[in-house]
C-alpha cells in the first residue's frame, strides 16, 4: 500500500483509513466471489467491517481457506508458523500492508 495513493471518495473520515479500505477492496476483490472476502465501505471510519477485512486479508495471505472476521487460534497458529514479517525497501508484501493499514486505522 502506498501512503500517498490518491483516493477519490467523499471528504469525510480519515484519509489513511480510506487508503486502507481502498487497498483492501482492491487487493482482495478476486476473493469476493468465493466468499473469502467481503467488500467494505471506503468511508474513512474504522469499525468492525474494516477490522474484519484486515483479518480476512491476513487469513488469505496465510493460506486459510475458510476465512472469518475473527482472529482465533487458527489464525494465530498460522501467523506463528509464517514467522517474522520483514520488509526491505522496494519489496511488496501484503502482510506488511495489512499490518501497516491496521496501525493507520488505530492512529499510528
């Protein structure tokens, strides 16, 4: 996700949350037809929908087939098995993008 990516939606809500919502919808669009991802509103407000989308995105990246809006023991174990999340400049990593987006949504 690019921090300065332009979002063309209404001016309400937080721009970084909108950027996260837009990125999630764009990145996981292909998983909507199978029910593994549900499109969320790009309104700039952080709530259960955005949190659930972040969790589903993470589950998709971890290879979990039956995604849900819960970060339960299955997600926790798969994340531990994944190992450290590291990024080098210029490398695209969706898990890093999910963590970055979650931090933006929480105001960091």
